[in-house]
């Protein structure tokens, strides 16, 4: 599937320096290790410019292949129930997805408006931000496009399209920062989040139990994000990669999801 035949004649002219196997190896070394182009050029005995062209070409082949295959896949309610781990089945059996947002540091954009949109007050730097969903069994089921770091969790959830995938009766598990209760209720779904402390009062025993339960299950989406961030190209996204950042993120997510089952 991922071969020079899929790239097209014009791009093929750029990648003939390496065969498919080595071109894929180079691409994954760039994604996983974030090797500098000069380092890869020396390792593969090609120019730094050819490294860049091979990386972009094979990245986009994988991106379009994964998109065509509708990956990540959003499972049906029946598929979710069939693979539901016992802890969810006992405590939160209507869970359809666990959601969280994550941010990736980026090079400071040259455009002032882009600087403003990507400035994250939470990270105190310029970032891209995305929403990620996993199933109760731990598989990645949805990723949003990349947003600027200034965009709130609520706004991303509202606009990225994930809410349109919910069915009536579904529940979404999230951190308390996701103020999306009414957005879910509009679709006949609801949210399981840790209780808020109100007026400085301590949580009740029941609320403490709920907080611990949600935290113990919601942590799996953080583990999924940690897997994705093992692709070190996401440690710091250069301006040269801004145009392909969505493709980089999606490919890293799908490949990370090929690993061992997250929740047993």
C-alpha cells in the first residue's frame, strides 16, 4: 500500500534515490526520533533536500491511505459494548468515548495573527492543540484537526465534529475542564466528569468516590496521548512542517494505535 506507485510520477522523481523499504524507514525515523535531515542524509547517502521530499511524499501517502480507510475508526454502539472492559461495564456502562485535549509546542509563527491564535496561556508558549478520543477498551476512535493553542477545550469539542457521532443515551467521560454538559444533552447524551468544588466546600464522600472512579478510568486517555508523544517529531513542530502538521499528527496517532491493547 505504501509504495512509490502510490505517489505519482512527479513525486516519484524526487524519491527514486531510495527504494520503498528505505524510504519508509527514513520516514518513520523522522516521525519517531525526529532525526535532523542532515543526519538522515548522511545515514542514507542522499541530500538533505531529498530527505525532506521523501519524508513529505511518504507521509502524505500514509495520511491519505489512513483517511481512505477511515482511520481512526469510530466503532458502533454494539462494537463498544462487545469490547467493554469489566470496570466500565460495572461503573459506567453507557460510556461511548473518553476525551481529552493535548498540546504540541511549535516554532513561533512569523505572522502576528497566527502567533496570537496559537498562543497557549496554559503552556505559556505557542502550540497546536487537538482533541483525542478513545473507546473504553483503549482504542483511538477520533482525533480532531489541529487548532491554535488559544482555543478552549469546549470550543474544540463543539466544532470538531465528535459530538455529531454520539447516539442518544451515550455518555462521554472527560476531565472537569470540559464544560460540555449542555452540548452533549442537546444530542441526548451526557457527561461523566469529576464533581466541582462549590463555594469552597469540601466534596462529600459520594463525590470523592465519583472523583476517584472517573480519574482511575479517564487516565487511559492520558496513556494514549503519552504513546502518541513518543513520536518525537511532535516535541517541537517546526514552521516548515506547519502545512503538513495535521498529516503528521494523524499518522502518529494511527501508528501508535497499532501497539498492544491499552486496557485489558
